[in-house]
C-alpha cells in the first residue's frame, strides 16, 4: 500500500510541476511577472515607508509642468520690465496704487459703488413716474390709489 501511495504522490507532484511549467511558459509569453515578486517585495513595506515614493510619483506630473512654466514666467517678467509693463493680476488696482486698506477702510467705497447702480435705477424710475403723472394730468386720468379709497 505504501508503494501505491508513494506512486500517487509522485504522479501528483509530476503533474503539478508540469502544470506549473506550462503556466510559467504562458506567463513568460504574456510578460506576466510571477506572483511571488509582489508577495515578497511590495507587501513587506508598510504605508509610512512608501509615503515618499507615493508623493514622488504623484507630484512628478505637476513638478514637470511647473518646471516648464517657471522659465516662461521669468522670461515674460524680464520682457515686461524693459517695456515698463506692470504685472497683471486680480488685485492689480490695489497693488499698483499702494493702498494697503483693510475691509473696514474700504467699506464706504464698497457701499458707494454698490449703491451707485441702485441709485441710478431709482432716478430713472422716479423720472418715469413723474413723466407718467404729468401725462395723466393733461389727459384727466386720476391716480390709481384714488379708486381704492
């Protein structure tokens, strides 16, 4: 009985080795790396050990773009300097006038600029109302509120 069991074990091992060789040949043809490469090397490191590599890989594209952007900005700044062109920007008026006002200092100016539009619209409305009232007088039309009294 031992001889039969040993023969079965040998046959199973031979069959397993044969299947493993077939799989290895197929993986080589497909350029698939053996699974033990990932199991032994990658999984031995924990997250903190990979942080720098993750950051480097994540930041490689933005760093490459920044490396091409900065020289062009420096060139443009040099070109603008001899032309006496001031840098354009969102806060260009504040930067160029040298005003270093904080919000409370600007509150009155903000309110004035905001209310200018509303005040202009109100003036137009008042003029139209006055014109309508004058037009109603010579036609003999009563004001609307008189009908409701």
